[in-house]
C-alpha cells in the first residue's frame, strides 16, 4: 500500500473526528471475540495504517498518529510505516508508554477518547475509565472507519464441520460432562464462552471464518440442562445440526451475524 493512501485515510479520519468532537481515536487489532488473527472485514487497523502485522493498536489525534506493536514486528512496522506520518511506539521498551499510559498522559479535561466498543476488551475499557484524568470523556460507540472504508470486505461466514472422535480424542458429550462437574465445583450455574477456539474444542467442530485459523465465529452458553451454540445461519448445515443435537445440544441458535 502506498503511504500517500495512508496519509489520505488519516486525513479523512481526522476530518471525521473533528465533525464528531473526538480528540483521540483508538483503533485496535481485534474482532468481536478479541482474536489476534482476524478476517478481512475486521482489519481496520491495517486499513488505516498500512501495517500488516497481526498485533498492534493505532491512536490518532490532530497532532499525532502512532502505532503500538510488539517486538515481533518492529522491523516490519518501521518499513511499512515509512512516509505515512505514523510514529512507531515499540511496546515494552524503556521509556515507551503503553496505549493506556499515552492516553492518560495526553488527554485533558473536556477532551474525548473514542473507539468502537465492539472490538476492544472490557479490561482495556475499565483500565482507561479508571485512569484517565477527571473530566476526560470516553465514547465507546464511535465507528469512524466504516464510513471512510468504501470497499470494506463483507463479513463472510463459511461452513462449519464436525471433527471425528479419532481426531478430537474425546466425545463432546464427555467434554460437556467434565465441564459441568468443574462448573459445580466453582458454584457456577452457567458458562458463557466467547472465544471461538474454546468452542471449537468443546463441541468438536471446526470452521473457516479466519484464514489459517480453523474457527467459526460463534458464542456458546452451557448450563446443567442445555448446551447452546450461537453462530451464523450460513455456518451450520442440517446434517451437522442433527449431529450436534444427538450429542445433547438443546439449542442451536443461528443469526445473520455471530
């Protein structure tokens, strides 16, 4: 990607920030499940910065734009950011503030920090909320990327398939039994799973929603009586639905999005 394109995108984002009274805009790497590796639809940080590594966060203000990434990507990031106007913040090196520390140090009372709350962690949000100076406002419902990403890829869900026991090593029914025993030991009545990798293992299924990652974007709720799976309506065919129900699933809820 030419960095003149990145400069133009940063310019458009800053215009949008001015229009929406936003002083700092945070663009993490992640999807609705806090994955490091994401489908093309969720590559907002790559879109705005040109940095193609799997981990990183961009902060844009009117005065500065910065990318935070870890040591795996310092050389790559330095090369890909060249000429973009985005500064590289080498995470965990001496004197380099974390994303939260940077925002705490720079944001002043009356200013607004914003991000799309669907793709940040609760941990990040709570830490920011607890540490920013008094009077700094936080807007967690600001998706400023979609309006400027004119050819954004669609969020596509692919087929999900069952994994045979000779490969999984343990039946889903047995995994659910062990899980429920563990839940009882911890006085738990229900367990919400939001990490697709956990769901794939527990239910002995695999998906193709993220390149090179055998996962289906999904959620699950398990209690004593039910094992429920929430996923896209395009992911589960009738044969897999029947197989899961035979394993003790009481509900498979499909929707247009995960």
